C-alpha cells in the first residue's frame, strides 16, 4: 500500500511539473511493436508469452481520444503451444509535454486463448478488460518511440479471473492535425 501511494505521488508530481506546451496535436496515430505478456492461468504460477501489439488512436477533443488495440502473443507450457489474442477499444486520456506524450486508458473487448499439443487443440473465449498507460517520446513531428506501455489485463477463462501483465514497446506514426 505504501509503495503504491509513493508511486502515485511521484507520477502526479511528474505530470504536474511538465509544461503543457501549446503544440499541434495529432488527429490520429498508429502504433506497432513488441509485446510481452505474463499469463496467469487458473492453476497458479505464470507463463511468459511474446508477440505483437498493433493499435490506433483517434483524437476526439483536447486530451480525450478513442483507442483500439489488437494483440497476439504465443508461448509454450510443457508440450503445449499457447496463443492468446485480444481485441479491445475504449477511451484514452492523453497529456502532451514538450517532447513526450503520456496516456492512460480503459479498454474493453475480448480474448481468445488456444492450446494445442499432440494434434489436439482447444480454444476458449473471454471478455477482457485492459487498464494501463504509457509514454511516447518524440523522434520527429510524425514519428515517436513508445518507450513503454504497461497494461493490466483481466480475463475470465474457465469462469475464473486471470490477472495478467502486458508490457509493450515500439513505434508510433502520427497522422494529421486535430487543430
């Protein structure tokens, strides 16, 4: 609890200290990159999955945007090949500083988890909720580096909740002007 409060205070102080420079805001942007997913199955423990995340964002007004994401992660559990795909969309709040852009979002959607071994496969579907955010650093006017995006992803495969961590990094391409 103490660490969480300290992290929250440091984050708020950093956001408040950054200048909200009057810069042109992009109308839309596209993101693509690497994604690491820590899957926590119902049986306990955890599995490491690697893959990709692709997303888009459309600025609605000021700091408010609508975001959508599609992910694909894969890995192995013993002799089984696992594949986890998610599709989600929802509101995103954006704070723009001089050379950086921070965002937070709540996305809702669905997830598909499949496992296959020895010629036998199974696929499950679940509602998915994603809560997270990240930081983009400007490379040029139309290109940025997503230093990190960290998300908590909750799924309910098999009637039980799975509390997952997903971390992504990659490139952002900005399109048009919202002003």
